[in-house]
């Protein structure tokens, strides 16, 4: 498998990180709120479950690139679960 399979997940990750950094420059403290899902157990569990499912389902088609996609899917799922958590 060539490195081309990893290009899109890497680009998506870079865009998300740059977006977070630009938001932090514009409004200090926004990145901390944006990445708060990493400290939420329920959100991390949901993200890990989604990531595991992505690897299990996608491994036959994408091979090792499924791991890169699983990280993106897991992080975005965790963020959504965290947003849905009552304060």
C-alpha cells in the first residue's frame, strides 16, 4: 500500500488542528473548550468505540490507513458526545 492512502486523513487532521489554533488566536481559551472532550470519560469511551468499529469494518478495504481514519472518526465522535452531555 502506498503512502497516498494516508494523505487525506493527514490533511483532515491538519485542517482541524489549524482551525483550532486560529480560533485560539482570535479568541483565547476557545481551544481549551474545543478540546475539553478529551477529559470527558463518556466522550472518550464513545470515541474509542467508534474508532474500534472503524478499524474492524475498514481494515479489509483500507488496511493500515483504517487506523488513521479511526483516529479522526474517534475524535469527532468524542467531540459530538461531549457536546451532547448536559453541563
